[in-house]
C-alpha cells in the first residue's frame, strides 16, 4: 500500500500532467468573452437608423464594434472613392452615420459597448496621422487598420516591398501618437508566384513587428489558399485581431485574388459561423494561445442580419 507521501507525490504529478496537457489547453481556450462585430456587416441598417442598428447588436450580445470609413476627417480621395461605389452598394453611410463623433460615442457607451478598432484608408494613414490619432483617442480606438491596399499599389512584387516601407512609416507614426497600426488582409498576395514567393509574406517579413500589427480575415485567407492556423503560428506575435466568417464550401479564387470580380464570385459562400467548413474551433484555440485580443464577426452586407448575426455570435461564444 503506498505511503501518504508517495500518494500525494503521484497524484500531484498526475494533476500537473493533466494541467499541461493539450486537453486542458483546449478547455482553457473555450469561448470568446467579448465578441465583436465589424459594422460593415449591417451598413444599410446603420445608414437608415443607427440607434436601432446598435440596439439590435446590443440585444444579440455583441460587446465590441469595429468601425469603417470614410469619416469626416478622412482624406478627400477616400471620400470621393466611397461616393463612386455607394450607388452600386445601395447605401451611403459610413463613419459615424450622420452623427457627430461625440453623439456616436455616447450611443455606443449607452449600449455597453466599446470600439477598440477602426478601419480607415491608406491616404489618411500616410498623410494625416495626427487627425486620425485624435479621432482614435476620442473614440477609444487602440488600433487604426487598413482594410485593403489600393489596386494600383499592389501590381508587382516590388509594389509589396514598397508597401512594406510605407507600413513601417505608418506604424512608427501611429506609435508616436499612442495608437497601433494594423493591416487587414484581403485575398490578394496570398497565392505563391511561379517561383514560390508569397507577396504577403514578403511584405510582412519586411515590416517592423513592433509597430505593424495584423488582423486576419479568415474567409479571404482561406480563399487565397492559405492555412489560417499556419499563418497565425508563423506571425504569432503580430496577429491581434480576427475577422471571423465561415465558408459554406471550400473554394479558392479563380486567379490570384487581385480583382473585385474574383471577390464577388465568392461572396455567396459566406455563411454564419458554424454553418461552414472552416475549422473555427482550431483557429480560435490557436488565436487565443498566441494572444489575439479582439474577435470581430464580419458577414459583409449580410442578408437577414437579425438571424445570421445572432447565429454567429451564439456559436462563437460556445466554440
């Protein structure tokens, strides 16, 4: 019969083995406490009635919001570009949706939410960081994020290298202003070139990991043919945010993902979280392990948001 001392020692070792096992790592990763949403999921509702739209998100249980531009302080190029596409999209609202920044912030606070991140444009990031930082501090944004690189500035591999130089300057300027710069990947630059070079990775490897942070869009990463978990692990200290959306069936771009026609072809495959083929459980477990801070569900201009967005948040909360 084992002595009390040996019994304690054996059970202690067993407990330690359990606590450091993959099973417990998985259990620790269960659930995302403050589920957020990128507001581009419901642009029409926000344009029509921002109070009702934010109220709907509050009732669903969303805690964090990520805004999209342009804003009143945005570069004129961003505003004019937005006007060119709003007719096709069927809505025009963005930023604070015809409210002042203070009014919109009050609406968010009264709903018990925060806005840790905002999407903005490259022109403003490059040329008017003080105005951007002022707005970010006022609204409580920690991250100012570029959602996409303009077409004309990602034609060649050399363009991606030049973009890395720009990102480094933006990141340093943001740090000086007390905020953080992030890049949200779309689907381009992910597929390897003929020689095996991946433009996205060339760009990321040439940027400062202390000032250029990352927001992974799961859907577009998968559409580009990459493995989200592999990328999260490779750049583990840099991914701070996720855009979570699911894909009803596995698919990749018909080409390199560089033009809008390829994006629109895959839009019908976006679905509520848990209804698709992406391994969200493993992705989220990995993201929690590496220190991702914010999880934003995004279902671009989703139909039936009252049902689809509720289904997504309920699933993510119990992953």
